[in-house]
C-alpha cells in the first residue's frame, strides 16, 4: 500500500501497473494476487489505509494548541497551505488522486476516497462548531468542513495542472480569508 501511495500520487492510478507496485514494494506478482484480486481492490484498501496513516498526523498537528476554536480552524487552513511546497506528488492526496480517475469505474475506490475525505471533514467539525458558538455565527459546520476539504483538493488539482505548488497554496490563502469573513460578523448565513 505504501508503494501504491508514491506511485499513484506521482503518475495516477491508471498509469500505475501492478508490476510497478510489486517492484516498488519488493514483492512478487503472486504475492500481490494472494492478497488482492485486482489493482482496484488494492487501490480501495490503500484508500482506507491512507486515512489510517494521515489521521494521526492531523490529530497531533500544532493547530490544535490554541484555546480559541477559530484560531484552530484557521491554523488547520494555514497548515494545509504550508504543506503545499516542494514536489507536488509529495503533498497531494492519494485518495483525491485516485477518485479523480476512478469515480465512475470503481465503486470501491470511490467509496474509499469518500470515506477518507468525509472522515477528514468530520475531524474539523468540532472546532467549527465551537467557533460558531464563540462567535455567535449560524452555519452548517459539516458543510463548511466539506467545503474546506473540497478547496484543498481543488488546490491540489491547480498545482498539478499548472505544475506550480504556489497556486495551490494561494488557493488555501483565499480559503482562509473566506473563513475569516464568515466569522467576522455574527448573523445567520444562508445554508443554500
């Protein structure tokens, strides 16, 4: 699965062969097919494993330190922007890369990617809810969390399409300004 992470993030799911995965992992093709019926089955399993690998990183990230929940939300956004530096394949999302290619052809890959992204959004909801209360703002916390995940995934796509990680980071800076504006003045926001 770790071998699949690097290969798929560098070249995409369709362009990654079972032979390449086996070579990168140092296993035989027979060993691969002993554990997985197909590349899609490995990809789906790797999608769930991606969450298991990345969740501890985000759970212990420094943005959790501030007492102010809005500072934690903004800190998360800042972290995502800071992470968009260097080699694009190193900071992009494995689940997001896979689902862009396989959403219509592999229900298992689509489900694994949704699980990863949905769980990531769910981890943001408590801080958004607390920020709502502390600022007297009414909004859909999970909807905002999913929007934040969508913007980050879109930032990855911009970086890939342009070959420029800075465009992805700039997208997260816009997200930060948007969230700051949402919480700037108390009031009810249209959830539409």
